[in-house]
């Protein structure tokens, strides 16, 4: 009789220990979540895969291409940022295209006839107009959701294409640009989720072992 009572006591003690261990393990993630609230929901991302300043028919252009994920937006707003005045904003643009440089003007055949930073006075081209701020470099924002801010450089003239008025030299310090820029929101929830899954897997395995021990002790108790 005393042996049976002792085994029953052992079963009860083992069950209580298992429940206490389960409660402690389950409380861990809750306490961690309360103390370290670092979960960030998945956010849209965009990547600027092409950004090239170019010259064609004596006119300056900016070629761009954007890849987006996690959003239905299929247009981009491009802002040429004026540090001292009104910026130039182009909205509703496709995710890939070519933009004429602010201040550049082309004729009906697409040939450049005016250039940013220059003005025609008495038949002579002189430096200085309302678009002088776009050269030699300018910040440009591409906004879908989120946005990317890059610095672009006014393209230099070449023997085959002039980005300045006839007979005028290139602005100092100008060079073509071709680069790739990416912008995506980091999502630390993946690491957090993995840690939680591992914890619950360990908990399940531990409970399975404890359960098997309880069953074995119960069977031996009945036989006695």
C-alpha cells in the first residue's frame, strides 16, 4: 500500500513539475515581446536599377528604371530638388523612362536648343538662368512607396553631342552617372519568428518526454 501511495505521489509531483516548466517556457516569449517590441510589419520596397545621365541630339537626359515589391503602385513621382527655391516635380511617370533635364529645351525634331544654366542675350549665350542649380549636380527624389534620394550629375559634352550652347565649354567637375541604388525596409520579424518556433518545438518535445514518463509510472502503479 505504501509503495502504491509513493508512486502516486511521484506521478503527481512529476505532473506538477511538467506544468510548471510549461508555464515558465510559455511566459518567456510573452515577457520578451513585452520588453523588446521590435516587430516591424512587412513594408513595400523599391530598387532603382538604372540611373544614367546622357546626351542625345545636344540635349541632356536622365534615364531611370525602378523595381517595386509589395505595392500595387505602378507610377513614380520624380522631384528635382532645388536647395534654394522651387523644385521641379514630375508625377504619374512610368517606372522606367527618360526625363529631359530641367531647363533643357528641344525643338520639334528633338534637338537641343536651350540648356540649363545658360541664357541668350543679344545673340550670345552667357551663363546664368533660373535652372543653374541643376548643374553640375543635383539631388533627385524617386517616390513610389518608399522613396529613394540620389545625386545626379549633368552630362558633359562630347564630340558627338553638346550639352552646352555652341562654342561653350563643359561646366567644371561634370561627369556621367551610372549607378544602382536600392531601398527596402528591413523586416526583423523573420528572426523573431524563427526563435519562437524553435522554442515551441523544444517545449513540445519536453512535454512529450514528461508525458511518456507519467504514463509509464501510472501503469506500474496499477500493476502494483
